[in-house]
C-alpha cells in the first residue's frame, strides 16, 4: 500500500495565533489530519485569527480554513474526511496517545516546556525559547522577530525571551495592553475598534486598562476571562488598518512555513521514513 505526505497525522499543542498560522499553512498545503489541543479557557488575544475560538463557539473559520470543536477522539476522523481541522480541550495532551501522531508541534509559547518530549512523535517541532533541539524536540523554530525569524534550529535553543514585543511601525511595548492586576477582564471594546492614546479599553477588578498609543485594536482577550497581572490582554496596531485584524500576520505565516519546511525535510525523502500505517 502506498502513502502520501498528506496521510501524516499532526497534533498541534495550542490553537492560538501562531498555532493557527501553522495549522492554516499545513492545511492549505494538503495536510488535513490535524488535531489541535487547547485549554478550557484559551487566552488568545488575536481571536479573529485563532482556531481556539472554536472552544467557545463550536467552530470558526480563518482565511478559508475551518476548525471545529470535538468532545472525543472518536469524532476526529469524520472531521478530517470533510477537510476540517479538529480542536479538542486537552491541556495535558492526552489525545496524543490515542491518535499516535506522526508529527507533534508545540506552539504553546509558554517560554518553557510544558511536557513535550522528543519521543512524542516521529517528528517533534517546538516554537521559541524553552526547548533544546536534539533533546526536547527534533527541531526548534526561531520566533523572535528579526533576521532569524522562522529559522529551523537542529541543535540547541532558540534566542532567549527578550520580554520586549516585536516592533510594528516603530512601536514595541506601548502597543501591548497588559493586565494591571489579577482578576476578570471586562470590556465593551471590540477587535477592529479605533482607539486614542489614554483611552480605557477595559477593566480588571475595577482597574482600567488604557491604550498606550493610538491605532486599531488588532487583538483583545475574550471578556470574562480570568487573567494574571502582567498578562497580555490586547494588542493595538499603530498602522490603523482594520483588515490586519482578521488576517494572519507575517510572523505567524513565517512560523507556519518553517514548520512545513521541517516536515518536508523529515518526510519527503524516498520511502518517507517514519510514516506510519493507519
């Protein structure tokens, strides 16, 4: 029996912005056996381009690719046959042992390893700092904006976390909205709203979350979400182009392309080493 690369089963840990950019690129490339695992209350900020919204709404579509929430692994094969990406609430990634993925991609971006091992799949790819290629994963993708964004690392770690947001139109820290205290985030603002410097975008336990600059709200965490002090709860784009709010960013596309490259390096050799029979 012959197999193609699109027979590969892929588990993606996380379903936020970077995870979605990765899943979207793989899906468009013909990989339809994709399962994304999420927490019960996702913390995605760029929600209009995050498949994690399926956890709340049951399904969502990002740039033509559809994802749907499943409550059990027995549902995924039917979705895959329809060309739909499956999303499941599974913070501990227990689904991995049931679907036996050929590829596992850790896109959580927690700046530390939350349990992924190099034995989890034939190919394990991890995004950003917190992983050592060759020990925790077969390769690590550089996520820091700049010259090396999207570079595949086959030995050692990615660049350390700088704590400074990437530059957009000359702005870094001022464009990010952060929780001033622990508590429930509440807001009457919406993604794609225009704001001015100093405008209140939301509240956490009565403390205002204010815009540090003028622009468009490109991302905003879902209201009624519990957040910890310092967590990113919003993103203001000083360019003011509302179309950017509902399209995948250049960073997410670059990272998705890097994961696709890693897959091709590993599995496009003659005989497709490691491809499992289904």
